């Protein structure tokens, strides 16, 4: 199975914020600087699962930060939610 998954700029920013040293190379290498004009990524099953895990943990972090009124946390959390929905559809 493979899936085309968009990685919007707010999601990439959230992933970078929460996982600055641990993003997989396939993700970092595929995203243009600041995630602007990034085409959807063609991901295999393992990459879909890896992105889902990273996005879920980032979503949780953003929810915690939103409770503290951290700037951009709500926007980042929304981007995570949208991506998790897409990834759920891609994996089923």
C-alpha cells in the first residue's frame, strides 16, 4: 500500500517544533524549506504509520500548549487533526 499525503506548512512547523532532532530523513528531505509549496508525499505503509505516530504525539503536545495559551498551538493542533484524519483514510 502507498498513499499520497499532503504535509501542510503548519503541520511541518508543528513537527519541527516538537521533534526537531528526530524527524525521519524521508520527511525532512521531501519537504521544501519551510514546507512552502510542498507536493503531497507518496508514502509506503511504514511511512504512513511513522507519520501518524509523530503527528499524534505532536497533536498531544499542541493540545497541552494550547491550554497554556502558547502562540500557534491551536493552529498546529488543527493541522495535526486534519492530517490524522487523512492518514486514517489512507491506511484503511
